């Protein structure tokens, strides 16, 4: 069996993992936006949440754990895809290596949107 057929059947291209990467990218992007709003909101509105609320603390922990898990899953998955299946030009691979390394999970969101999603949904490797 040739490399193209094997890369088409690779676990990173399976529908289950594509769906998990989509959910992880969505959660990570949503939490990036939420984090930006939460940092800007106190300046404009005097704060979003009461600082002494137990419910807010529990919600914050749950959101943080979910977001961290989703971001880590996405970053590892996109790094693995970059390492094993991305057949872009060497200069493009170097660029994405720097993005994934320096921007971490934000870079993984960008890589997912620009490279992974287009490559996997198109059905043919780049």
C-alpha cells in the first residue's frame, strides 16, 4: 500500500477525530474571546462577576479545566498532524512549526483553520 493510501486512513483523518478537533478548536477560540472580554470588561464595566461568589469560582474552574483540556488536545493533535501528515513545502512547514511552538494553542487554532481543516475536508493530502 502506498503512502497516500496510508495517510488517508491515518487516525488523524478519521471522522471521529475531525469532530473532536472541531469541538476543541471551537472551545479554545471561544475561551480566547471570553478571556479577552474578561480582561477588558473590568476597565469598562467595573467587572463582570462578583469576586467572592462560590458559584463563580466553581464555574471558573470548570471552564478553565475544559478549556485547558481542549486546547492541549488541539495543540498536540495539530502538532502531530504537522509532524506526520503535512506535506507542505519545507518553508511552509518551518513557518507553521514556529507558529505552533511560539503561539501554542492559539497557533493550533490557526493551524487547524488554515491547514488541517482544508486538507482533511478536501479528502486529498496537500
